[in-house]
C-alpha cells in the first residue's frame, strides 16, 4: 500500500489544475526502485505488483491520490515566460516517509495537461531511461536530487522526428516548488497566493526560518542550499545544461536531466546542450546562472515586504547575493579537500585547487580518472593497473604533486586514512555520456534493457572496484564521444 497526504492540493486552486493521466494500453515495467520504496514506506510487494504498475502507468491510481498539474512561470535562457506549468507531468500525491520528510510522487510523460501548450504531454523511452539512471547515479554520489521510483513503457508510440516507444517515469522529490513557481504569482500580481506559497515552503522545507525575519532567513537558506548543490555538480564534472528558473527547486535538489552531461576530457567552458548556443549554462558558468536565478527569487520575495522595510531588505538581499559566490567557493574547496585527501584547512588550498584544474584544462585530462589516479597513489600501493591503463600523470603534474605531498606530510595523517577518505569522494565509475547513449540506443533498437540494467547496477556502487567492469570506467574512444546532448522529450 501507499499512503498519500497531499498538502499542495489543499492550497488554493490557482496553484494547480486537476488532471487525469492518459491510460497506458500495455504497460511493461522497466525498473522498480525497491530501495527507494522502502525509504518512502511503500510496501515493496505492492509497488512491484499489479497495483504498483497501475500507479506508475497512470491506469490505476491508489486511494488518496489526487492528480494535479502545478502552475509555474520561468526565465528560459534569460527570457521570461509568464506561464509554463507541468506540461507533461502530474503530481499524484505526497508521502510522509520513514525519514520524516514529505515527498512528491509525480508521473512524467503521462499525457497532456492544461499547461501542455503545443505538446502532447508524453515522453519517449530515451528521456525516461536517461532521467532514471542519471538521477539515481547522482544520488549514489551524494548529490541532492530528485529520484526515480520506477519506469514503465506504455505500449503506445510517441511521435517526434520518428516514431518512438512511449514511457512514463515515476519521479520523487522533496517538492517540485521552483523559483518559477514564485515568479508565476509575482508576475500576475497575486501576492496573496505568493505569500501562501512562501509560508508553505517555509513549513515544508525550512521550518527553522519561521518567525521573525522569515523572508530574509528563507532567502539565505535557499542560497546556502544552492551553493552546496552547484559545488557538488562542479566537483563531479556535471553540466546540467538548462538552468532556467523553472529548473531551480527551492528545496535544493537537482531536477530535469534532459540535456545534461558529464565531462570526460576536462574543459572548463564545456557545453553539451544543443539549445545552449551562447554557453549561458556552460560548466564554469553554472554558479553565475544560479546567482542570476536567486536574484529572480529575491525579486519575488521583495513583493512581500512592506514599504517601510523594503529598502533595507533589498540591501540585505544584495549582500546575501554578494556572499553567495563565497558560499559556493568555500563548498568547492571543502569538497576538493576530501577529493585530494586533506583533513585540515589551509589558506593555500584554494591555490592548490585552482592549480589542479588549470593543469587539467591545459592537458585535457580525464576529469574522473585524474582524481581516481591521485587516490591510488595516496596509498602504500602506488600502482593500480586498471586505472593506469587509461590514465597516468604526465610531467605537467610534477610540481602540483610535489606541493600536494608536502601539504599531506605537514598534516601527518596515516596514508590509509587519507586514501580511505579519497576513495569515498572520487568515483571509479562515472555515468559517462557515451554509456548513456549506448543504453538508450540498445533499448530503441530492440535489444532490450540488458545494458541499461547492467550499467545501473554498476553505478549503484561507483566508489568500489567491480571485477569485470573495466568497460564502464574507461573514457570514450574518439568514435564514441558525445559532444552534443538533446532534451529529447
């Protein structure tokens, strides 16, 4: 069984539209995430059986479900769209999980809604596979993210450039409330609804800010979570690709994995998304995009401040935005210390970090394997032939390695402790772009889900060596490179 307690649908009707999923004629399960089901206190036999298939396909919604499409606006590549909304997603309900948190359960690709505009509301199989495996991979690497509870093919075709099999993703998030949700009400001048929304956000995600100066404290808390999130992206070589304000969740989770990618050979200005022609959301500009989005959030919040306090609050918001870059940099340095095995703080660490990435840029070194090779040489055994087969340090790294060893020696920690910490921070197996494409292409070509399932299984333990899985750690060959990604929905 699954027990819903739907707080968002208890808000005024201006927040959403009631919707009904389109029936799936012949649903077939791709994956059911039983581990996540346990976290959500969903009976695993129920979710793996006919009732679970019924929910994930939209055919048989359980008692307590109340399917809605939520309203929001957003800046898309800098241009404001006053109404977007859930055009191919439906919120089924909310669950209070074993950890005490409230989670949304959403169907993505379940048919048209009043917000679909010219779209059909459906999703091809490829984007569903991509979001499932990327979101679960991000979770295993410690990145705050929406997750996948399950995925099914629908038995219907979806018509894009070609005819493709349709699929539905069951997505779980702490909530789907976005900066764009706030913009929707602010742009319409519906400040009463905006105030209700902000109260809901505080109660659900930031109860510590309730009370005096709630608006200011909320803004600081959201900025802090976004600094943490973007730093974690950057320290894994992740490029989101479409950081519009409707893709920034206030809860601080990563959402929407359409044209995302992971860096192989390091390029600080890497862009993969086919629609990001100006590089607005390039790897090294993601912090800029986040800061810009937070500025849009501040513009919404200021509408709730009285005239007598507005000027002072604007200055506080400006000061917080000015501090955002330092919050982000501090988190980057902290994460970098773990990746290079440093237990203590030193003012020179930021220089060590910048020098490392400068060398990666100049040499085009593999992002993931360079950190993992450093992990290997941090221990007593300085030669791991599996990684060394695909990556070794050239002479360009000699000076950096000398400084790093001196810094390690000054700390005096045992090599085993240092290496153990690095092993938990540096994945061996990264969800490389060509691996995703291979899994999707096999599924589309009628080869089944074997490669997808094997890849997903490997990525459940990305920090641990797995015998016979070398093919999942190597960088792509020249003919396997994926340089452009597409939303695909």
